[in-house]
């Protein structure tokens, strides 16, 4: 019985707290996965750091906060809003948000619903995950394929 209680206690301690503060719940690297329920095809990441800095990549070179493909800036999080500091004070962009485990949902002022997933094996800032090559599987040795018989004498 004692062993079961110990294991149960360990499991509870390793689970993220449902009441985790927003400041802690948002920490990590998040991959943008959908907008208004439609999956995105590219890779875009945002890393929220404990010092109030957010890094995003890949970022356009013409953004004044971009260096080597990574944009950086400050953020603030409250119980209801994520605020990105773009130097406009009270007019800085504000989005409502919810964090459900490894899913971050943002609702923009214009009504768009953005979804991000926490990436445990995210690439470092400025890098992207390598895509798997999209090539046909190698044929089984000795197997006859349609191309192998085309034009062959009968």
C-alpha cells in the first residue's frame, strides 16, 4: 500500500499543475499549428522565456527586431491576456489566451483563433526542423515493377 501511495505521489508531482501561474505555464517553445481551425503548413516558433523575452522564428528580415532570422521582444502575461511589447505602450497588441496542457490558444482582437503546441524537441532559435525527404520507398530486391517490364522483349 505504501508503495502505491509513493508511486501515486511521484506521478502527481511530475504532472503540470492545473493551477500553474500564467508566467510559468507559458514558458517554453511553441509551434504555430493552426489558424481558425485550419492547419498551417510551415514552421513558425515562439519561445517564451522566464525573463519576459519572447523569441520568434523564422522572422522577416525587414522587422526591426529581427537578427539572423530571429525576432526578439518583451511580453507580459496576465490571467486573461498576452501582451506583446512593440513599443506602443497602452496600444501594444493584446490577445486573450488559454493554456490547456501543451496547447496554447490565442484569440486576436480581430477574432482569429490561433493555436500553438508546446514543442519538447524544438529546434534552437533561428533553426528549423529538417523535413523528412518525400521519396518513394526502395523496391524490394528481386521484385518486378511495372517500369522494369516496360519495353522488355517478350
